[in-house]
C-alpha cells in the first residue's frame, strides 16, 4: 500500500544529516523559507517534496540568511564541488545543477521555473538506499568558494600576466610561458589556452577547468613545466585579489 496524505512520513536520512549539519554550522540562521514536506497543493505536481510510496521526502529547502553566515550561493557551490553521489539536483539563484544521474552532472545551468529560488536553496537527493545514506556532507562554515564568476574574473585579469611569468625549465634558462615552443611544452600551452578560452561564456568549459588542468598534469613528461604549480599560483592570485577588494 502506497503512502497517503495524512499518514506518517519522514525525510530521507541524508536530508536529516544535512539539516543537522546546517543547523550546527549556523545556529542563529533564519528558517523562514525552510521546508521538507510540501503542502497538499504539491499533490497536483511532481515534486521531491511529496513523500514517495514509502512515505519518504527527498527534498530540503534551506533559507538564504547571509546576515547570519548562510549564503545559499556559497552552500550550493560547496555541494556542487563535493560531487556527492546522493545529490539528485540543487537549485539556487536561478540556476540548477544535476547529480551524477542527471543531465550535465554538476554543471550549472539556467533555471527558469516560476520560483527563482533566491530566498532558499532547494536540495533533492536520490531515492532508495543512496538517499538514505546518513554520511556527513562536505560543507563547512564560511568556506572560500571559487565560483565560475571568480574563475572568469581571474582568467581575464591574469591570462596575459601568466603568459609572461618566467617558468623554470630544468637545465635551461627560465622562459616566459607564452614564448615556449616545442612538443615538450604542449601541456603548458594547453593550460594557457584553457585560461584564455575561459574568458568566454562556455559554462561547461568553466566547470571543467580543474579537471582539465589535472588531466594536463597527469600527461606531463619529465623535466617540463609544472602545470599543477601554475594552477595553484593562479588560485593564489585569485585569493589575494579577493582579499584586497
């Protein structure tokens, strides 16, 4: 027998864990837009706020309250960066990303629903055993999050500078990255090309930047430019720039 309105219900255990962690991290946060189970109007639509056949709710709305430290954009980005397999999808600030089973997993896409989700972030988790996994979520209070907008900003500000940075080549005189030639330096060019392309509007490429640099590092021959070190230098520049503003 499937669940009926008026019968007992519960949230998925992963949702219960997330709610506890958020409450512990932000004890003074507003809960004005919090929500798990929907009202009976939800019966007329497909929604993870509706209990499934076993009476389990798989969605949690968390209120935007930056005054008390909880910024839904930052929280959503932490969840996206976590690549947690329990995530079905997350909506915040007119954007949505899907979990591993959805379209373009963990890539932000525009969201045009009637509720822009600017006063809360909506988190939906998978059904079944995955959604009932009570493991802790990888979220922290006030963690620095490098967003796609941040990445584009640092790319625009530093691509030319990075090209001019002298890069050590073992046994050779340091040469500016943009001036290096030869097959041995193909990965240096790849990293720089990624930075320059990021100045455009390709959201999928923006989301793939960290993966792309990691892949470049994995293919580096010996005694060539350390692209991983270069990536860290770029991130450090971003953090320093943000702190100065």
